[in-house]
C-alpha cells in the first residue's frame, strides 16, 4: 500500500480490504495466550492491593534529615514491622504502609516518636491514616454487584436490539477485557486502588460501545440475503469490519491521546485512573474487532440455513474454477503456421493439381436436365 492510499484509508476516504475473518484463528490464539498470561499473573503474582482493600495504616511525614529507605526499615525492625512498604516520595516525604496501629496505642506512639526523631521533625507532623479491612471488602462487594447488574442489562439490551448470539459474543469480549486488564495490573505490579475499580467499570462501557457499532453494521449488511448468498455470512462480516475498521481505530486514538497525557503528567490518583483506561481502551478496541465479530461469525455459521448457503457458494466457486480449467476448443492442438480447417476447405475445390499427400474431395455428380426433345418423345 502506498503512502497516499494509507492516508486515504486513515481519513476514511478508502475502505480497506483486510482478511480479518479468514484469519480468525490467529486472533483467537492471540487472545487465548493473553488470557492465560493474565490468569497466571492473577493466580501466581497476584494483585498489589492498596491500603483501602487489605487494611492497615499509612504514615506520611516530611524527610528533613534526608534518611533513606534502609534507615527507616531499621527503625521499623525494632517494632517487628520490617515487612512494611516504604517509599521516598519526591525526596521530600516518606510514605510507610504497614499493619493496623489501633490495637496497641502505646506502641503506636513510640513508633511515631522514633520515626519523627530520625527524620528531624516533631511527632505532630506525622500524618497517620488507619483503614480497616471492612472498607476494602465493602468497595469490592459494591463493585462486584455493579459488574453483575451491568452484564445482565447489557445482555438483555443486545439480545433485544440484535439477537442473542450477538449478546453472547459481546459478553465474551467483555470478560476478555476484564481478565486482561486485571492481569496487566498483576504482571506489572501496579497498585490497585478504588480509582482503578472505577476505571475498569468505565472501560467496559467503552468496549461495549465499540462492539455495538460493529454489530449494527453487521446487522445492516446481513439483512441483504443476496449479499449473504454471494459472500456467505462470514464474508459479509468481514466486509462490515473493513467498513467500520478505521472508525473504530480513530475513535480509540482520539480517546487514548488525552488518557496518555493524564498518564504522563497527572497526579498519582489521576495516573492510577489513566493507566487502567489506557490498557482497557486498547484491549477493548482489539476485542471488538478481532474477537467479538469473529466469534459471532463462528456462532452464526452453524445455523442450518447459513450452512446451506455456504455449501451452495462453495459448489458455485468450484464449478466456476473447473470451467476456467477446461482449455478452449478453438486453436487448441494446432501447430504453428497451420491453417484452420475452414480456411483449407475452399482451397481443395479450386482448379489445379491437388496438393501432394492430400486426397481431393469427391465431386458431386451433376444432374443434367432432360432436353426438350426427349421429353417430347
């Protein structure tokens, strides 16, 4: 493809002709690999849950003495908290995430005094926040309820607007997006916060929007039975995907650009939200084009009516190829310079000696009319 054709395709002035449905096994294999990798990350590496989900205490205080992570860990080791998570934020603040401090108030006060003395600050400058595990459990339970209600409503809507097989294909794509987005978080070790949960629920809606646009185009094209009889259902799905391909890509790009800006230049909370959106929008666009539509084609091609259409189309293509393979009768087997039989026939009736090696054709007997005298006799 030339640069001019690529620009025309990008701007929507030219419809691409990509073999998306014929290569559906490639996309299924890629999706299966990504899902297995995500499941491995979720089961083996596991999610890095934030304080809101697993409970505990967070201590933040200024780092005026310029102490390092190991110095802080030495202090925590004296209080049997060596496994705490310690971060030096921007070089000017220390963040410590550890177990709950509400069970032993005296030990809590002694720990805060030791940390403040090490950092060269007063104990009152420590900012301590203690969160119980019930808060995270409540967030997780509400998110799960919202997810179930969302999936049920989406299934009902797509089944009524289109058909139940499209609803099944859309659900497969949504579960695919959920698993891969959560698996990416587990594999990269990024912390899962309440903002992450909100972002994941948001990207499900975006992925569904892209899938509905594609299904609407497929429904519009497959209503023409003449087109389905000519190209089969899979061929019409492939045509529909090519017609909306650049629309989906350009819509995703216009969404990813501001999300990328938030991911690079936003604050910590915005970065958590933007990272989930970035992963989810990319995976959602991929699943709508390369998973939902091909999976729908597989489901529909099992219908008896479409099986008959596919068999008739295959028979028609086979007969057409056989006709093209038969050599033409005119001029076949004729040697170079040899005249056709139609051109040779008049030459044989011309006067003159016959050509050697060729028998002259028999002359037709002439029938003379009887003379008038014979008739009178």
